[in-house]
C-alpha cells in the first residue's frame, strides 16, 4: 500500500535522511534514481538574513528535481519558522519538514534542532506556527526528532502525540538522544512506542546499513518507512538493494566497477554544475572518498584526488581509477570461470 504525506503519495517507503553538506540536489537526485522513494533537503536556516548566502542558495536549489520537493527548516522562533515555511513554499517546496533532530553544538546552542526537545512548549509552538502557515497552502508539515535530550529525558512519545494534535502529518525518529550524537547504537524501542502512540506515519532512522537491518527495523518498530543517512554515503544504490531484498528475500548482484564509475562521474558532473569549478571539485572529494573507501588502493587514490583542483582532471582521474579496477575485475572473473574440456 502506498505511503502518503497529506495528499502526496510517495514512490516507496525508503527515505533519504536530510544531512547537512551531503543531501544537496545532485545527491538527492541520484538516490531517488537508484531506489529512494523520498528525499528531504539539507536544513535551511529560518533567518531571513541568511537566505541570500551562497550556502543557502545551493541548499535551496531544486532545479529539475522529482516531486515531491521537501525542504527542511531549522530555527527556534515560531514566527521566523512560519515565515521560512511560507518563503520556501513560494520557492517550490511541496512539503515542509521541521528539524528537531540535529545534534550539532552550533545548532543546539541556538536552542534549535534537538535542543527544542528540552523545551516542549517552544517545540509545540513552532509546530503549531509552521502548520498554520502551511495549511492554507495545502502543504503538509513533517518533523524529524530524536528520542529525547538524554537517557533520563526520552520524551519522544509525549511530544509525538502533541505534534500529531498540532497537525504534523509525519514523524521521523532517530533512535538516539541528542547527548549520544552518533555514538553507540541506535535503539528502536522508543520508535516503536512512538509508532504505537500516533496515527500519522512514522519513519525509523538510525544505523540502518544493510537490507537485513532494514527488514529487522521494520519488524522491530512497526514503522511505516525507514530513513537512511550515513549508510548512503558512497553507496546510493543501497535503496535499490533494500527494495530488492524486501521484495525477493535475496541480495541482488553488487554493482560492477564500470557501473559505479558511471554513477559517480554522472554525480560529479551534476555536482560541478551546481557549485562551480573550485567549490565543486573540493566538495566532491568526500563523495569520491566514500565511494572508493572499501576498494583497492583507496588511500593512495584519495591522496591523489585531494591534490586535484580541476573538474575535468578530477573526472579523468576517477575514470582512470575505475578503468583499472574493471580490468582487474574482468581478469579475476575470467580466472574464476569453470573450464570446459572437450
């Protein structure tokens, strides 16, 4: 059965988590093409004075992006968050997502992100203000949060009920407290409790890094969807891998060197086009590093890549590296084929 957020029907129940500095339009587009049913933008600050900054302009770029366009906003002032919601709807947003999950110190010291879970009245006021701004435009509001501020204050269930009453139409819950950051292991009992407490869809997030883990988290939480973040770094085909495994119970073949090369070089070209020659080459290095991290000679190759400042040279270096891997892959495959004797 298809999953809906308000009146919007999603392609499937496998989501890309919003990640600052990662889930820009080129990466979201790639993940959607490779099997993700839904992707949320990097967080955009609610402050008006930051809207024209280079970072915000890049983060707000949705040119050619498949619907629905979902924009995450972050801030600690209800009126400013409502204004940001209206502004982003005017720029093409079809879903507004509220960030109450970011654990970064620079966000939490402003009482935004997951720090809002420490101030339930303010968190609720923000949800109400954003819903009031979006409802007349027919735009659903979703919200991403953690299990709580720390182990002693896991208040996700209580907040989830209040958010539902305020008109939030989907919740994504990361199975860690703010205090944990990304350390330790995500727990799913709290996500299951949130799912049991509300009628709106709930997406489970945290440590989902394989098809088997995806299946287990669906089973453990009863969640309507799963949201994948760090496991998609350098492996955007994980969404297709999970979809295949859930449908058939077996793994599909791993991508070959030439297939990875085509995906990565296409992504890099999109990346360079968005950020320009200098900025694009530099910010693309992390995507290259993530993609090759488990491949032969990765360390030496990344050192080489980090010394390249030209977009064409970067693309050529990536192509040459994967051409080398393809030759090795082909010779290994040929050597392992059974020999037939007449």
